[in-house]
C-alpha cells in the first residue's frame, strides 16, 4: 500500500514537471501580452523597461528556469492585471468551483444511479426507454445553451431562482460556502444542475449497462435461489457490483467537471476558477493562465490516485500492488 | 401425510422461445422424491437436467418458461405460485446448488455476509446465531478453520472450496429438498467422498429429499436410491438404482452404462454411442434417440408413451430390452 503510494507520488511529480514545461512553452507561443498591457501612448523606452520588469526580454529557457525555481517556492508569478500572486488569485476561487463541481457530482449520482438501475432492470419498459432517450439529450445538448435556457425559463420567466452569482455564503473552516445558506442554495441549484447534466447522462448509461450485465450473472440467480428479498438483491448484490465502474469513471471525470465548469461559471457568472481563467485568457494574463493549468494538472493527478485507492476498497479482488502505476 | 412425497414432478414442460425456434429443454418429465430419498438425475450435456432443477425452484429466466405440468412440493403446486411464496421456500425449504462453483458466489461480498443473509432471510435470529450456524455448516463440509476463512472473499478460495461454500449455503436452513447440480464435479475424490457422506447422512437423519444431478454414474451408484435418465429433454428410463444400473432396459441407458470404464473393460475399446445428440429445436415426434439406436424401426417414429415393461420401471421406448433385465 505505502510502497504503491510512494511510487505513484514520484510518478506524479514527473507528470507535473512535464506538464509545467508544456504549459510554459505553450502559453509563450499563444500571444504577446505586451501589446495588451502597455499603454498605447507609451514610447519605446517605456515599453522596453516594462518588458524588462516582467523578465520577458530573457531567452525562454531562462524564463522557464526562473519560473521553476519560484514555483518550487510556491510562487507562480504575479498577475499582470491584478498585480497579485497568481496562485493566491486562483486558490481564492477554488472553493466556489469545488462546491459547484461536488454538488453537480452528487446530483449526477443521486439522480443517475436509480434511473440507470431501473432502466437496466426493465430494459423494454416505456419509462426505461424515456429515460434513455432523455439521457441522449443530456449528452448532446451544449452546456452553454442549456444553461441559457435554464436562466430564461427558471430565472427570467418563472422567477423561481436567481440567475447569477453565489448568493449569500456562510463560513465553514474559514472558507465561504453557498450551500450553507438558503439563499446560497437557491443560487447554487441551477448552475450545479447545468454542470451535472452531462455526467448524469453518463451515470445513467453506466448504471444501466452494469445492471444489465450483472443481473444475468449466476450469483444473482443464486441470490434468488437463497430466497433473498428483491431489495436485498438489488441494493446489496447488484449495487455493490455496479458501483465499481461507476465510481471509477466518475472519479476520473471529476477533474473534467472542474475543467468544464468554465462554461457553466461563465453562463451563470459563478465566481470560480473557470470565470477567472476566461478573463485571464482574454487579457493574456500569462501567470494566471499558467498557474490555473498547473493547478488543474495537480488536481487530476490527485484524483487519479484517490480513485485507485477507492477502487481497491470497493473491489476486493484488486489490491493496490496489482494496479500498474 | 407421509404418503405425500416431498416432491412430485408431473409432466413438466419447460421451453425456451428463442429466435431460432422453440427449444423443448424439458418435455414431459415426471418423477417423485420422498422424505430422505436420494434421486440421481443423469443424462448427457444439454439433456435438460439443470433446466429441470431451475423449473422446480421457479428460476427459469426468459426466454424460457414452464409451459405445462406440475411441481408438487409437499402437495402444493409451485407452478403459478406467487413470487412471494417462492421467496419463502427458496433457500429455506428448497435449496439448490449450482453447477458452476466459480460463478455462484458474489465476488464483492464476503463469505460470511453471503451465508448470514441466507439465514436471516428466513428466520428471526440474532446475527451472532446466524454466524455460528454458518461457521458450523462450513466445518461440516470440510472447510478448515472456518471462523477465519469466513471473513475471506470468494476469489481467495479455490474452485473446490467455493463449491463447498455453496453446498454449505444450501444446507444452512436444513431444507426439505435440495437440488444439487453436479455439486462434486470440481472436487477431488476425498472431499467428494466426504460431501457424499454428509449428504447421505443429512437425508437419513433429517429426512431431506435430494436430487443429485450428475454425469458420473459411479457417484449415483453409491449414493442414490433411484435414478432418472434424461435424453434430449425427455425421460428415458427411471427406476431404483440397482434395477436400472444392473439391468437397463432403454437402449440409451444400456449405451450410457456401456460407455463407463470399469475394472473388467481395461484394455478393451470403450463402447461409444454412435451419432450425436439431436438439436432440441428440431426434435422428431417419435423417439429422440432413434437415429442412434440399433433397435430402431418404423414404430419409433411414433410418439412414445411411458410404459412399465418391468414392475417399478418407467421407460419411454417401444423396444425395451426386457431380456437384458432378466
Ligand atoms: N437461456 C437459454 N436460452 C435458450 N436455450 C436454453 C437456455 N438455457 C438452456 N437452454 C436449452 O436447454 C437445454 C438444456 O440445458 P441444461 O442446462 O438443462 O442442460 P444440462 O443437462 O444441465 O447439461 P450439462 O450437463 O451440460 O449441464 C440446452 O441444450 C439448451 O438448448
Ligand atoms: Mg447443467
């Protein structure tokens, strides 16, 4: 167990380092922030001083070296726009994004698993066919469009819920969260639902496929031969087996949820990391972009590790040593 | 009371409605097993032995369906019984041991969980009592240090051990009837002997009726009181174990017994029944065995009824080899 985790951590460091290289070089190719940042009336000397201040006059490998040295000290540079540490800017926004993503994930599980299992148990029923057809919509409709429709219908026409922002927050462990207040919850509901639709469809499909496979296994028939109740068979014998692929896939998709919250956050003006990165990209605010990408990489790496550990807990046949790193 | 057999199957018909046609997996099978009695159910692969077992428990899955006949359990017809009623009986009064030991235990649940739930599904006892009973039953089927092994998962057991766990689960609630589908095929000879001994003891002591499905005539010979031979979904021959094994009457049974290696056949070429098992989708009206039978003639093309050519013997053949039985 610990050997596995140590090996995985070392591999993770390697992954993060390679990504830092790619990100740093990539961002430098995309565009020149100087045009955006410098006052158009500034003269050549002023521009050059500006470039020198930012360290943009030095060769790329040298810039990268300084970036790396500072990064190891936890300093990913200052935002060109806000003139604040980029890392701090992003970390401030993390709770909002995580809150949104976690609530979306919970929604996907709570709605998706019962629907998927039902559709798997009665594959030919009318209700099952409706569920599956709807899940195709969830897959194929673009998130931003659905988000705008939700705002139009539920916020503008029906006036049921607010259409932007986090609403009131309350503090837990010194971090502000929306789900702790009624007003915040109302703000949270629509964007979380919007973000979860795609994953919900995914969970429905996974749960259905898993159920259809598992119900035909001999051990389910044997459970029936033991005279167990329908509930015991579904909620223990079947559920425990289908949760293995569902948890694995969803765990890996959690990173995607955070990355894709960019769209939802923009549509609902949710003040999370996604909104920040869009603004940073528009302004070619390099340090913020780099810091954001690095944090996303770290999140993905951590999620992968957590999923492997979860997987080995759920499936007794798998031990961590057996998983390839 | 005592004249009602534990199980009486009458004219059971279980068909599979597949795209290619209707497969008559069980086609008019009748037999009965009384208290403490052991019946061997033999026949080659695909002859409908397992489907017969599933039909008794009401566990035939679509596209299969029991289309006719009766399954009288202590006089109560289980065909058409409510699912609720069946749930009460299964695992409690009627238990089944499945054919494939590798697939019958749930891979993500511990052995103790899978045993205790079987007790608790039918009896209001404490979890501790259920656990103790599970442990004792595991010991009974020869699992060493059961207390400790109970906490393992199925994949930590060998195939033979898993089969013994499945057997233990069937024994847990001391059922009136056990349908055992080739339960000892995966076991080595000593363990097999132990299981057979335990099964026999259980039947004698508690009056459990036992249906033992197998390919292995030697096992049946030492264990069963009577035997039913199936061929292509139909009953070929039925009688007490000694009668049938010593003096088979149906040409198929004769062939089957002839193809078992024995002490005196060493060095000789084993007898082999010529031809192949017919497809269940296109069974002839007449005898299903006629293509492979040396005695067949025009009469065999007609529908065969069950007759009693010698007392106490049921045979579905118009040319019973009675001389052989004398
Ligand atoms: N799910 C199914 N769909 C279609 N046909 C089936 C199905 N299950 C069983 N059958 C038919 O029933 C027949 C009898 O099957 P069964 O499993 O009872 O044979 P068996 O005598 O137990 O053979 P074996 O000794 O190999 O276990 C098969 O030949 C097959 O044609
Ligand atoms: Mg079988």
